C-alpha cells in the first residue's frame, strides 16, 4: 500500500475545508458532525502555538 493520505482522510479534510470556507467556524463544526456521523473522523484544531499537531512547521 503506498504511503500518503488515505481516501478517508482526504474526504474528511475536503468536507472540513468546505465547511470552513462556506460558514467559518460554524461550518467547521457542522463538517465535523457530518464526518463523525459518516465515521470518517474529525478535524480538531487548537489555538496552542506550541502544539506539535497544530503548529505550523518551520524550516
């Protein structure tokens, strides 16, 4: 199996991005509800700049 993003993750990220684009934070929450109901997973974002999962990568 090739390494990289899975179809489930791609769908989850696409739905979440669409929700954020259309309705901001409310859209992101609605997208998480939808993807959770479809058993695709959730996208969790935090405001902690030191978070290893959320912080942007620096070169």
